[in-house]
C-alpha cells in the first residue's frame, strides 16, 4: 500500500494520509528519507506536505570516501570554463553550509558547483547536523532528526558522565643532558578531549602502545595534523610552547614524554577524560534451587576489564567510588507442583529440605562501658544449609533477601553509682597532723544507699584553702614542708670532705599515708642546707679532735633540723595502699 494510516496527531480533514517513506538518500553514514501527503481542498491546507527522518545511520566502511567529496569528484568529468579539474570539497563554510563548494586541486579556484548538497550531507565535519533540501537540520547523537541529545564527556550519547573521569594537573620536567627524556603521564586507550601543553624549551614526545603490545615513538618538528594509531591529533608550536590536542577517543595508550632541549625549566599541563576501564556486569541467573514445587534463582555481578573483555578479580572495580556493584536479582522458578510418589500426595518443595540462605551471628562483644549507657557489636556471616544438613558459609549477596539482625545495640543503660558527700565532722587536732572526717554514701539507680564510708582527710591544705576554714588556728595546720634525704658518705676518706643530700618540698596525704613532691615555691619554711663539711681522721694518722659546727641563731640558741627517716610499711599488699 502506497499510503500509511493516519495517526491521531495527523488527522486533519484537509489532508490526505501520509505516503510511504522514500528510499534513504544514503546506504551508510546517515542519510535522509521523506514522506509526502496531498492537500484535499486545493491550496488552503495548513502545515507542510513533506516530512523527513534520518536513516542508514550505521557507519560507512573505511574504504568509502567522504560524502561531500564524492559529490565534488562527480564534476571531474564536467568542463568548467573550458577546462577539466579535479575537485576537492570545501568544508565548514559558515555562510552556506549546504551549498556544494569545491576547490580545484592545486589551484586557488573555489567554485559553488551546486546550490544544494544531497540530502544527508553533513553541514560541517564537527557535528552530525545534516543538510536536507538545502537547509541545515539539527541531528542529535542518537541520529534522530531534530533531537537535542548530546554526547557526554565520555562519548556516551545522552550519558551522565559516569563512565569516565576528568584527569588534570601539571608536572615539572626534570630533564638534563644526562637524563634526556622523562615520562610525564600515561593517557590510556579510549581517553577523550586530550590537551597537553608544554611551557619551556623542552619538546613533547608521544610513545604509543596498542592493546596488542606494539610500540612507537613520535616527535613533531612543525605544526600540523597527524594520525597515530587511528587517532587524529593537532600539534601547535610557538616560542617556548607546544600544544597537543586530541578529540579522541585514543586508539592506543599514549605515554606523554618530555625531551631535553635546553637548560631552562619546563612545565607540562595535562587535561583529559579517562574512561573507567573496569565495570560491573550482571551474570546470568544461577540454576534453580529446586526441580519442582517452586524455588528461586539468583544472579550475581562480576568485574569486567572493558578493554580486554574478560572477567577480573572484584578489587579492580573498587578503584573508583562511582563504580558501585549492582545488587543481585532474585526470581521464582520451577513453580509446577512436584509429582506425587511413595503414598504422598505431593513431594515437599526442595527448598523445604534446603532452607534459604540466612545470616548467622557471632556473640555480642563486651559492653563498651560498665554503666551509663554503652554499645556492643556482633559480626555476621551468610550461611546455607545443604540437603545433608551441612552448614556452609557462602557469599553475602545470597542473604540479601534474608532479614539481617542488628549489628549494634545499646547496653548497660543504668546510671553509674556515685558518691554523695555529707557534712564535714568536727576537726580534731593533735601535734602530728590534723584531719576532718567526711561521711560519704554510695548510691546507684537500682538500690538504696550502701554502707557509709568514712574518710579521714588530712588537713594538708594550701594557704588559700586554709584561709577559707574558720575556727582553725592557722599555725597548727600541717602544711607543705621541706623534707631532706639522708646525707651522702663523706667525699674524703681522711681530712675534711663534703657531704650532700637532696631536699624536696613534700606534702603528706593523710588518707593514703603517702607523700607527694611539690614545687619548692609551695613550701613556706626555710629550705635546709643541701651540703655540709665532713671531717675524717687526719691524713697523717694523727687523731684530730672533731668539733661539730652547729648553726646558731642570732640570740645564740641552737637551731635543729628535722631529718626524714623513711616510709612506714604499705597499708595494703595489692590494689593500692
């Protein structure tokens, strides 16, 4: 039938139905096809009588030439102003993108050989937009006429940019007469929008390496366009600057190197979009768990090297955070009832004998605190029971449909016991030390106060603290004092020598019966001497009478010093005394 049926949107009493689509203007590389309709009431129909669509969007073989070039070469056998010329296309004319402009090979002669190129000819070489009936029409990356679909930075049509990542930075080139070449960065196969800029006297070198392991080294002496491993690159050069631009995708790994050309420092800046080389791929479904009676089957995900098209260990797919492993899928299978046998109406479904995989947990850890609210954790493994009752640990994804118990919980939520201080007792003074008695009751949230504990607290207080206590004779309170160590042996075995000792400021903690060393400025009394003269027998063996030299006060009375004689035995044999 030469007529197509009308769609709801095309129903109009003034128009006939759209006709069949014409043959495509091209057999490959993207062409155009049209369809016509006839106005039924003369010339008063609103709208167009022709519509277009793209067709033959598959790429042409490599030996097929450019479509615009084919149209120019068709005029090689036609005389122009009495002469034959070999015509080559003129691309990207912004004033007339859909006119056929050609240049005579080897001549400065540009001629418009036709006002319109054939339908399906690209408007310019940078886009998929095509000329239809002499007008440049927008074509999206999906090869659809009028589409706004664009490739993302990764080269994926209407993509979200998740299959590649931006790599950018700069590096100093450490080259010298002794080290004439240095590798800066490797740009992997498939990378796009590559821009390498060198500033300085050095020069850029590209080492290419194909997937088959073939290598080549390429340097550039003059600006121009070059093709390396099926990859077109543009090389620009000026004083102390070289630039390489590659639209991509790269047909091989390009290792960017810097070659030595002068003593001045060179810097290389790089920018490109690198494809993510490993991705997750979901597997086929595993066999059903039962042969009848209703079971389930799961699939998994495996890490695939995109370039080599082979499965690799999972850790390769964990290099990039955006590379998330897809969750397994589950579906029912073999839902037909099992045949009856052995007197049973129906054999029990297989998975009644082989339960679904489940989580098995280890014991809870000890609570992080003994009171006041803490946490404890436990770990899990996914297990599966065989038909023989054997429990086996399996991959975690098999338990994704099993309820997972809590891995963390609170514990010891009751309040911690605390000391509650009562009033101080009356102080008791004696000649050696002074103490208050403090009655302290121990409470907790679950019981009444425990037995009272009476603490004897020594009144060994600072000046500021003592000033706040009323009714106590300040001179009677024992304070920090200097306590000397024993004298050392005399430095001489005969005649006069010297003895030394340490004198430290200490305070007695009456409750624990321990002394604590303090800075000297805490002791208010006069510090005892740390050295003294000692007299031994005369060196000539004549006895020399020894007269002790006692220090005297100004009034002639003798001054005595306290000497420290050591600690008492510890009040406890363990746990602190």
